[in-house]
C-alpha cells in the first residue's frame, strides 16, 4: 500500500520542477523588481512600465533578456547583479503570471546573450 | 589664480582646413593638436597659461554677448544652475524650469521638516532634531574635483574636511575565520597584511631568492623599502607588529610605557577574508583630501540661487519639448497655478536625467531617442540614522570615515565628519547599489531600519541602543531622478553616448550622465561647461 502511494509522488516531482511560474520566480520578482514595477506588475505611469499585458514582456525573449541583463532606458542592468538562474526564474514569472505566455527559459539561454560587459552598477572610480 | 584670457570669438575653417576669422580657444587648440600632435597641443595650452586639465578648472571663456537671447534651462540641478549663472553673466536671458520646490537636483540636504516623495512609498519626512542634517545625495568633494571647488571658492562657501579614510574604524565580516564575527580595527588589518607581505618578500630578497635582476645596491634599497613599508625588524626582517596597529594598552604618563599588541596571523587574515580592505592607494575619487560644505551640501545650490534671483521657476514639470528652425518651445505644468503653460526661447539646455527625459514628449530624432534609451541608471539607497549619543566617538574612538561591513545588502557605515563631540549625530547606516538597492527599497520601512541596525550593532554596542529616528532614501524611486546616476556599458558609451553630447538643433543636453564622472557633482558641472560653450558658439554664429 505504501509503495502505491509513494510511486505517484515520485513521478510528480519532475512535473513540479517543470512548472515555469514557480514560487522561486515569484519571490525573486517581489524581492528584486517590485519596488519599481509594483507587487502586481502594474508599474507606475510615466516612470516604470507595467509588466502586465505587455507586448514587450510577452514578445521576443532575446529582447527581454537583453533589457534585464544590460539595462535600458533608465532600467538598471541586472546581468551581473543576479545569477542567470535567477533571471530565468524572474522572466518566466513575469511572462507566465502577468502575460499568460508559456515560457521555457534556462540559465544557459541567459548566458548565451550575455556576451559583453554590462554597465557597472557601482561607482566609476 | 588665473584670470580669463582675452576674449576669443567664433572662428571657422576654410576648405583647406586653415583657420579663418577669429578663433575660439577650442578651435585653436583643436587645430594645434591636428597639426602638431600632442606636443604642440601641450605648448599651445601652456601659451594660454593653462594645464591640460583646464576644462576641469574653470568655466569656458565665452567671448561676445548673448544679447538677451533666451535660453530655457530644464532642471535646476548643478548642471542647470551652472549654465544659468555662466550664460546669464554673458548676456543671455536664462529661464530655468525646475520640477521641485528647491534647487540643487540630487544635491540635497535633509533637515527637520524636509519631505522627499518617493514613488510607491509614503513620503519620507525628516524628523531629525534641529541642527542635525544629512546629505542623502552627493556628500563628498574630492580634492581634484576642481570644477566643484571653483564654485565653492567663487561663492565663498566654507568647507570642512570630509574624513573618507579612518584606520581606527572597523572591518567586520560574518564567517568561520578566526577574525570573523568581531569588529576589527582597520589599522590592524592594514599593518598586518603589509607587514606579513613585506616580511616574506624581504626574506626572499635577502636570500637572493627572487628572480629579479637587481644590483647589490638596488637590493639593499629594496630591502630598506620593505623594512619601512612593513615595519619589519631591521635585523631579523621579522614582522613583529608595530605601534601603528594599536596597543594592547596605550602608552601613558609616568611609568606607563604601554603594552605592544600582537599581530594577527597571516592565515587568520586570509581565512577571515578581511584582506580586501587593503590596497596600496585608494581609487582616484576616494583619496584624501576630501571636503564637504559646512552646514550641508545644499549650501552649493543655495549660493547659485542667490546669484540667480527669480531666474528659476519652481514646481514646473516639463511635459513637452519641441523645436523649430528658429526656436524652442517648452510646455510645462505650473505647480502653483495647476495649469499648463508654454515657454518659448532661442535655445534649450536640458539637464533632466535621461531616465526621466525619455518619458517627456519630445521631437528628437529616432536615432537620438534610441541613444537616450541606451543608458541604464543605478538604483541606490541611503539610510541615515539619528543617534542620541555619539557612541562611535565616545565609546569606540572613531571620528569620521567608514566601517566596512562586508554586507552588500546594507553597505558600509559612515560616520559624520561634522559636529565632533556634540550631543547627537547622524550616521549613514546604509549605502547600497544595484540589485541590493532594488531589494532594500522593496522592504517595508521598519524592516529597512532593522536591517541597518542589525549590521551596525555587530560593530558598535550602542548602535541599536541609541537609535532614535531614520531618514530613508531610494534614488531610483525619486520621481525627478528615477536612479542614482547614469551607468554606461562600454557598448553604450561607444555607440550612443557621443551623439547625446552633440547639439540637436537648438537643444543640448547636460548633466552627470554626459560625463565620465557619473554621479559626481563635478560631472554635472563640467558637462554643463562643455555644453554652454557649444551653445554659445551656435548663438554667436547664427
């Protein structure tokens, strides 16, 4: 009996790991992005773009990765601030949760696009 | 020291490249450099009685009168103030539009009653005791930022020393090493790391075990250097400690010679990861001597403001920037009247941060807009803590400088370089950047304060005990800035940055973002100097 119960639990694990909008993505988003883009991704008009129902967020993945990694239009560069796995989690979260867009993104997808040095976030000395 | 040179007015070049008409200093020097290379350029500079760094010393000598031409200056930060002051003296009619109710831009000082709105947060209201203050924007003037010092001198703004190095301050790191989890005086780490290093090197040199071609005489001198550098015993070449690292018991009067302290073992320093605070010389912007205006950094914009009279319109939020062949038109929301107004002028110097400017309607070219979008801005937070005693001075004998926390969430702790031995004081408990700052600003205010106190209490017993009130700043959430300072990637510097320095019709940009001194007041001032020289040339040749 025990074995019968245990079996489906084990097979369920890989399925859970494959869920894109993971709890990690959400907590990483809240931690790193919510001060500007708000807890619900609604942004602040005239300052920080909304990430919900966003053609840009839901659109070309490479463009999105570049903006997050290198910064753009005042957005900080996170490419050397956060690990690629973390960036992948966050991007998965904002696409899945805020834009209902299936996303299969790995750390290596991020790494592949991080070819040149990002803007240094500390001070120039 | 130097008077401005005889006015040199606008010049040009004929098709052969020869210079025609009257010269500007810039044209003349450019031509010299082109013809004779760096050597002739240097002699040319010398002929003007100026060094190569003159562009950083004082404003450009502008010849000819602005004849009342109207220059609309967007932003009353340092770049805007400098432009209004210098162009105003040259006969231009300057009109400054400033969104805030005060001048200075990021150059602000928080005192009792000061309110700083931040997006997505409750307004931050400063409730320090009267007389206490905190520079939550720029806070240091390096001795070689001659442009900043030009104005403090010109306006007679009294300065005091900003203590940027204090070997009696602490280094702290959590971890498993022998020196982790305790506050260690920086002087101990510095003396011991250099002492151990010098000892190892000296003994190798002494035994001729270094594969470096040195004559016998050179070897002796090198040894002499190492003995002095590391405070080594002259005979044994051992590092046995030195008074400079501090005493176990201080020398005193009468029969008290004091008790020497013992060095930390090299392995303890290495395993505790505390060696990172030691380096031969500080970064260029971090060196002694540093200054701050007595009474607060906002003394600088206030001095400009006194000169400018009613040139500045406060509470004016720019909503649109347009230009035609013969003028510029700026729309803005007048905060007092609560209505839209329009201002027309001959030229515009726009000092609004690129992070904010991009959200303002404009008629820049696609190429220019795209260049503006290539920049990122650094998130950065500062948190000031008012303490009811100056325990760092009274109990821990730390007067100014920084303690290195090795905690990037919070950053280093900085002690005030003013109000020595007073009753209370303001500590800078947080200064962080990038993702750390983004994360910090997402925390509820109480948690931010608690995090700061949690780090500080590991170093000072009085830290949590004597805490009274805080002032919390996240520059990326300040609507007029949306970031601490511009951060350029190498690629953006190369591909986008140069264009932004060029006039766009009758509009020029200026600010720290258009310098290689981003985040420094000198960057804003010198960018302004550069751009008003271009603006003046345009006006003179039209």
